[in-house]
C-alpha cells in the first residue's frame, strides 16, 4: 500500500474540548502536512468507549478512564499521510504528561495522565480497528489534494 495513504485515528478528549483546544490540535496536524479525511463531534456511548479501550478492561484505572472519556463530547478525526501513525504519536507526546516533551501536545497542554487532551492510535492495526469503531466507511472522505507536490 502507498505509505502516503496510511491513516490514524485521533481524538480530542473531553478536557481538550472543554479547554477550547480543538483548533490547536487540528492546527498541529495540518501544519505537519497531514490530510484530514474524517471529523465529527460526539458524546460517545459507553459501548463505544468499551470497544475503543478494550485492551485496558480490568485494569485499575479502567472505570475512571471510561468516566473521563464519557464525561463530555469528544472530537473524533481520521488523518492521512506518510507514517501518520508513528508521527502522530510523536506529535501527541508520551502518555504521562510528566514525561511528554515540550513541543508535543501533551507536553505543552497537560499535567495529568487522566487529563491528557488527545488520543492517537498506537499501531497501524489499532488505527484500522479504531477507525472502524468511530466512523462508517462513508464518513471517511477520499479527496485528492493535487497540491501535495509541496508536501511530498
Ligand atoms: P490513549 O491515547 O488515551 O490511548 O493514551 P496512550 O495510548 O498514550 O496510553 P495508554 B497506555 O493507551 O492509556 C490509555 C488511557 O489510560 C490512561 N491511563 C493509562 C491511566 O490513567 N493510568 C495509567 O497508568 C495508564 C497506563 C491514560 C490514557 N488516556 N487517558 N486519558
Ligand atoms: Mg492508547
């Protein structure tokens, strides 16, 4: 597959929405040169969040995690571009904001692991799975940016 067509799932969490950081997050992905192919705001159902965070089911922080992500609307997005999964994790920063570098989203805007502003898929497989949970195929838009000669 064309590496430039790689996709990842990015979500501004309820704290990011409350703090009016949606534009800031989008700006960082746009500035990098990634292409926005899906976007919506929603208040996620408990079932959707259980699917999304199934890997953490049973861990001590799981109930708090569900309560936090379910506490308000989130902004769900799909971004496309070369190595977007790995590069997004770098733009987002380390899970614990105490370890995330300045210049990353979490490094610049978060203090608490339980209020870390944004989610990014941790692998290509996770990205495919998560995009399927959050979006129908019709909601992910194919569009041709003819000007991408300036990016690639
Ligand atoms: P997400 O983008 O939310 O998946 O975070 P990330 O992949 O960076 O980190 P993981 B390990 O997937 O954590 C998921 C959420 O669980 C919270 N968490 C995690 C805790 O509260 N305590 C912990 O000890 C760990 C390991 C942080 C993550 N999201 N939030 N908010
Ligand atoms: Mg994760």
